[in-house]
C-alpha cells in the first residue's frame, strides 16, 4: 500500500511538470466549486446562474425532435459545416433585424454556448501578457476564459449607469488593450445596465483606438421594466463583436450560442473552431431550429419575463423584511441577479461559510474581481428558486447577517 501511495505521488509530481504554463496557473471556477456544495437537497441555493427548469419548453422540444426525425431521419445525425446550420443562422440574423441591427449571415458563427465564443476569441486574438479591459465586478466565465491565454487584465469599475468613463480613459491612455469585455444588459454579476449616454461615452473613448469591444448579451431579452438600450454594434460597428446564447431563453443543455464578427476575424474564428470541435452539435441545432420555426419565441420569452419579474420582487421584499438596514442592493430592470453590498465590517466569504451551516448558498463577490479579495459584496440568483423557497432562504441569510453584526 505504501509503495502504491509513493508511486501515485511521484506520478502527480511528474504530471505537474508536464502541464503547460497556460493551464498551470488557472484556478477552477469558483462558482462551479460552490455548485458542488449546493447539490445537497437541503441547501437553498442562490448561487448558480440557472434558468428556471419549470419554464423549459419540454413538450415543444420533444415534438420538434420527433418531427425532424420523421422528416430528415439519418441526415440530422451527420457532420455539418463549421459555421453552423444556415437556417438557424438566418433566424439569428432576422432577430437582429427586428432589433434594428443589420447583420450578414456570413458574420454569424454557431458556438458551444457563448462561453466557447470567449475561448475562440482568446485563442485567435490573445498572446501572453496581452491586455484586456474588463468590467469590475466582471463575469467570472470571461475572466477564466482569457486567463487561460495568460492575458493581463485591466479592470474598469462599473456603476448603476455603466462603465466609469474617467477610469476607462485612464486605462486606454496607459494600456494597449486588444479587447474590452462587457455585459451591458443586466450585467453578471451586478445586474446593472449601461445607460444610452454611458454607451455613447464608451464608444467615443474606443473609437480612436484599436481595441475591440465584446458585447456579451445572454440576458438582454429578459427585461422586466424600462426601455431597451442601443447596442454597441450601432455605436461602434467596426470594432464591436457580439456574443449571444440560447441558454437563458430556451435551454442551457443544448450549449448553443453564437458570435457575430466581421469577416476578417470570422475567417480566423472558423479555423480555430475547426481545430477545437469541427462544429457545434448539429442535432441540437436542428431541434432548436425546428422549435423556433414552429413556436412563438417572443411569447415564450414573455412567460419567462413574467415569472422572473415576480421572483425578483419576492426576493426584494424578503431582503427589505429580513436583512439589516445596513445591507443594500442594486435594483436591476431585468436579468437573473441581485447584487448585494454588506457593511464594510463584514466579509461576504465569511458570511458564505456561516450561511452554508444554515443550508443556504450564494456567491461571494471575490471571484468577480481580478485582484481584490475579502470583499463585502455578493451575488444572489432569483431565477431558479420558487417564491416560497426565496423567502425561506433570505430569512436564513438575514439571521446570519444579524448574528455577524452583533459580534
């Protein structure tokens, strides 16, 4: 037994020497590690960015699957082109047209979720130590995706109106950033949306640079109140890359998203995707296309908006009722998250440890920042939790907060 242990330990040491520099320093996703804890059925989890499973269009997707099997049989199980199923890409283009954006179908690449879009952009554009401007707080998935390519992050704070323009100007003067990553609609994690004035100011700052702006928009259709905002693609057409996803408006398990990029970049993205996986799941593309063809997507989205909007209001009311008055939160007009700020004397990470003991989970703010730690912020997800469970979970969390403040 001792020999086996020593042999295994030597193998671990040997394998660590084989890992590439690129992957050796990249930590696992903090949120994925939290979700492992949250699988306990007794834990009320506000941690994941999960859609509500009760809203998945199961019957319609089952019918779409049966219909394409009946009509196309073996063809739907074959390889396909890297760019993705053309009729599905045409539907994406038509939806952009409805929103006022003129996109060519050849500018659309189907990906394995928008997360693969981030990976492909990193692979095509980033060398080691290349600079990337990123929101602070910012989406953990983007931080992890670009970290693999050993990017150097320059954080720019975001507030209720959007990106801090003074900080952005300073960052552009002192850096040569290739990319700037944004989630301007119901940002993950804060839930804020950039105002139209802020978007114009951001575009004005970038217009005279060589920096490409990534507009990631997985939550844009999930608006409960307020008015739709202008896309950076309108304000900065030649420098804007769009990322989209079907995960939040249909189902996440299909892992289908897309990139919109100019042809000169698209050519390299296609090559990178060919090297990665040849093409995204063709069968799921066909099922999704048939579903979109036979069903009213806007009506389905309206149903999601109605449910999420009510769940958000329930969480807000519970916070007002159960949290100490020193705790504040941002009030988003849509999306899936509430961003909470604790008194400066409290650590969200310490709160997490104590909350888990009371069988409730959330995501502390630390992983959404590229350098800061021990922060007093946290993210709560309201979309995947029913109202009664929201009330119970927030009540448990509130009790822990009062106990921490009394010490």
